[in-house]
C-alpha cells in the first residue's frame, strides 16, 4: 500500500513539474486593450510629469471615463489602476466580480482586483465606471496561465520522470514478489497469517520468537 502511494505521488509530482504557472503583463498601451471611447488622456513621459510616469508600468497609463475591455487567457488575474471621483466595477465574462474605490488623494497605482481562482480558458475582463463622473486611470493587468513546458526542459523532465516511475514500479514489483515468497514459505511451516500489510512485521518477529 505504502509502495503504491509512493509510486502515485511520483507520477503526480511529475505531472505538476511538467506544467508551470506563468505571469503575463498587459500594459494599458497594448493593442489588445480596447477602450470604448476616446480616452481623456494617455499618460507617457511626454504628456505627464516624469515623477508620475516613473511609477507606472512601462511609463504609461490611460485615463478614461468609459469602459475598458481586456481579453485574456488564464486562471489568475491582477488589475492595477487608480480611480478618482467615484468607484469602478470589475466584470469577468459579463458578471460583476468586484468594485474598487481608493481613498481620495492616494497617490499611487494600486492592486484594484485580484482573482486566483478563475476557470481555465479565455475570458473577457471589463472595467467600467460605476458613476458617470468616475475617472479610471488604468496602468496594467497581470494574468497567469498554466503553460506546458516546451522541449528540451519538457523532454528532460518527462524522461527523468518516466525513468523514476519505471524504477519505482520495478521496486514495487520486487517487493510484492518477495513478500509473497516469504509468506508462502511461512505458510508452508504452518504459521497463521493475517491478510493485511502488517504481515511483514510478523515475519520479522518470527526469528526472535524462535530463539526463546
Ligand atoms: C504573478 O504576479 C502576481 C502579482 O504581482 C504575484 O503575486 C504572483 O506571485 C505571480 N505569479 C508567478 C507564478 O510569478
Ligand atoms: C513599452 O513601451 C514601448 C514603447 O515605448 C513598447 O515598444 C513596448 O512594447 C512596451 N512594452 C510593454 C511590455 O508593453
Ligand atoms: C494608498 O493605498 C495603499 C493601499 O491601500 C497604501 O499602501 C498606501 O500607503 C496609500 N498611499 C497613500 C498616500 O495614502
Ligand atoms: C473569480 O472569477 C470567477 C470567474 O471565473 C468568478 O466566478 C469568481 O466569483 C471570481 N472570484 C472572486 C473572488 O472575484
């Protein structure tokens, strides 16, 4: 039983090792970010103070009073933005999953929304003003996706795992054969045996009993 548990945990560990959660960052200026209306301002080192843009991801942010749509593929999502004059609403695939409002005058971009349990697949993030006055200053999102490792790492991991699993299987096989053999011999001597795994403990105790 223990041996089988060991073998299956080797297989499980190898399966985990061959997939890896990878973070991807999408900037506000990325072509895949869609703004439903003309933004109020696109902040960059040429349009905003350097003291501000130096705090932004890749030096840019977008200020808008209308909705922002970002398609992404993954299981985790982190949204970085700041709002003024009202909160914003976060939707995933059309469902409201959060609302964000920072305290007024909070002078830095914040993690406005975090979800680490999104169903695998392609999703549509929508950030929209909760009030008509709300101004969203959008900086970036991070999304994490489980990617399968590519060769050669994938091949190496696969090969090593296969070899370890095979080795473990052989050990389990030898162990089971030996135990059956020992049990058969004992049974021939007329000793009673229980049919569970603890029988191996009984086997070790027999020589001591015989010495008495
Ligand atoms: C991805 O980014 C988030 C937010 O910065 C961080 O908390 C998380 O640990 C990162 N995950 C990986 C796998 O790097
Ligand atoms: C950062 O901005 C430069 C242009 O200033 C652009 O070419 C580059 O793709 C941007 N990087 C990211 C990760 O968005
Ligand atoms: C802004 O909010 C963040 C997170 O709530 C906090 O860590 C930070 O100290 C705040 N900054 C100011 C200037 O209030
Ligand atoms: C995370 O996203 C899923 C959609 O895949 C949603 O059903 C769930 O409510 C979200 N969880 C949080 C804490 O926002």
